[in-house]
């Protein structure tokens, strides 16, 4: 019997255009359309339940997962399908197919784990390459039924996919839902009305990242800021941000509970427009944020205890506060009695100053009086 691990891709050659009906013993089922591949036809199926699946003309055994699975919504956050926390750090790349090999190498060496791509003739290879690097592809889809059908039928079996529609019509979202047996996340690019129920998360344009807090509260969905501006020397406000400004926007939005996309547009080497590698400074300085996110405790959420600075916390055990352009000399926290590891993070210079403090009631953290500082507090005992 053919076997495939849970959330992996099963490819089945078929005689021509058809739709296969996969059935699981629990009653779960999935309809999957075939597509042309070379001189023949294929069906790609990704089972989401272990055990035996039957389909017209055969059976397949789904074995235990070897991955975390696809990304799923979890309240106002996202997680891997197996429940593991997922902290996307995204960059955008909209280049030509011949530019992809160099960009792929740069992405593999970067701190990013999610990439925004447009539907193109190279998309299938790009998704496959990103899967091998354990990275997610956020695919922008036009309001075009033929393009949507072509892309979704081919790629819905890949676990490392999220969809983003370029227009607000309900029809393309319903078509994706019909064709996507993997039930991947779906959003609407730069939505002006981010509330439709068929959106699993918000995909918004924001320059003032303080708005993230209200969006999470009002819509109770994950917030992806897919356009906050690009570091660069372009001719528009969107493509000419100082690196300090882009970096602080990404940190601000992240600590407010959103997922903020990096973009870069230097005229001589526009990474977001198809460059071979990021040439600006923000991509490198985001490595500190990547390290913080990789160690973020499960359950960390924005809190309102410190209204003059965004703060993520697991109250009593963990705090991450970002101070942005403020030049505070110190910050005071009210904490349960205990011992804490305290990190002062210089976000711009990528330095960390760590101390261990014994707290009986309050903790005052001394700061260098400079911009772009963050404070991370972790209970030691």
C-alpha cells in the first residue's frame, strides 16, 4: 500500500482530467482535482489525519507526521497545525524566475521564515524550494478564476502555503475554499474592510503601527502588516524609509502582537523587486528579533499594564517591552517576588546587556538613554 506522512505530499498519476474523492475512516473526506504535468496528469493530496484513506481505485496509509504541518489560526495568533507556536518573520520578494536561485540562497541564510511571492511560472519551484528550507510562502493571487484554479490545484497539497487575494471579491475566496483541501490561511491584500468571515487573518497596510492593538481587539483575528513601507532610496514615500524607521516599525508592530513584513527598495538593488540579496541594514538587524521570537514563551500576549510602551508578557514570568524612539533613562516594572534575568536589547546596534536581579516588589531597569531599546525580563526562579 502507498504511504505518506501526515501533511506531506502524495502524487498520483491519473489518466486525464478528473476529481478524486479521498475518504478517511472517521468520515473526513477531501475532493482533489487533477492537473496537467508534462505529458500527463497528476493529483496531489496531503492527508491531515493518520490512518487509511481510500479513493477511487486505491488506498493510501497516512503515517505519523514528520513536520509541524501547515499554519493555522489560533485566536489572534497563528500556530503550526500540531499546536507548536509559530512566529513568522516575513520579507517580500517579487522577482523574475531567473532571479530566484540567487534570492533562494539569500533567504536560506537569512533570519526570515516566510516570503511573500506573486503567482508566476516559477511559483511551484519556489514553493518547493521554500518547503525544503522550512519556510512559508505567502502567495498573492489575482482576481482571475483561471489563475486561481491553476495555482491552488497544483499547490494546495503543500503545507507551507498561505493565500492572499489582491482584490475584495467574495467569489475568488469561495473558489479557493472549494479547491484547497489543505484549508490554508487566506487574507485580503491591504484590506479596507478586514472583517469578512472568510478571512482567517487581516492583511493590512499600516504606517502607524500603534493601530495594530485596535485591529486585534476589534476583529479578534491575527494581524499581518504586509505593507508598512520599505527601506530604500526610491522615489515614493513607500520605498524611501530610513532603516531606523523600518526597523522600529517592525519591532513596534511585533510587540503589539502583529506580524510585520520587511521590504527593501534601493534603486541600484531593489530586493523586494527581484534583487539577489538584501543590501540594506534592516535585514541583518532583524536577527536579534528572530532570536527573541525563537525563545518567546508560549502564551505571550500584549498587555495594557504599561500604556506608554508596547509590552508582550506572560504575567509574572516573562516581559518584552519595546521603547522605540523614546530615550528613557530607566523603566520600572511591578513583579512577583523572585529572581529574574534582565536583558537590555539595543535593537539598532544588535547588543544585549544581561543582569540577574532579585526582586521583592518592583524592578527598575537602567537604560542608556538612547533610542531603539527593548527590555526582556525572564523569571529565573
